[in-house]
C-alpha cells in the first residue's frame, strides 16, 4: 500500500514528535519518566524543556488531542496555542510535587491558572485548578505531619 502525500506528511510529523524541540513529545516523556524509573528530576527537566519550547514559539498552533475542543485563543495556525504553555506549567508544578516541594510548585501552577483564564481555555483552567488542589493537599498533609 502506498501513502498519499498527506499520509506521508502525517507519518513524518509523528516521527519528528520525539524531538527535544517539540513540547508535545517533551510532555509525553515527562509524564512517563517516573513510570520508567527515570526519576522526578528527569520529569522536571523534560517539563521545563517543554515550557521553554513553548515560550520560544515552538509550540504547535492547535492541540492534537482528539475530541478536545478549545473555546479561546486564536484560530490562526501561525500563533502558538496557550494550551501547550499551560500544560507545560502544570507539568513543572507536578514534578515539583513529586519531590514534595509545594512552594516551588505553587508559582508555575498559579501562572498556569492565570494564563488559562486570560485565554478562556476552560479545560486548561480545570487542569490548573487540579494541580493547585494537589499543592493544597500536599501542604495540608505536611502541616499535619508537623503537629
């Protein structure tokens, strides 16, 4: 079976997704790093790299998650979607939570919430709120341990 031009482009694009420049690939690797025994430090490194990639303008213009609709942001394919930056900020916060450092996690989680509210991305707002809830729960657990 031969691939059409668009089919070949899709295959090549998927092969490129493991690049250190692609926030999607970096976020996937960050999410799976602890499961594969790479440790929280590697998760934090990958999440931070994804955040830098987003801020350097290397984020894709639209999320590739099937079935996920976004209400805010630009529909132009030339401007990066704020969803990727918010996801990266949440991943950085989650990595800090992995080492039980709720103070370090609070800043990126708060920034993610502010950014997602500005863009009107309701799923990103929810993602940010979940991370902030985890930070709050970790803080309460730490406070209980001090008593």
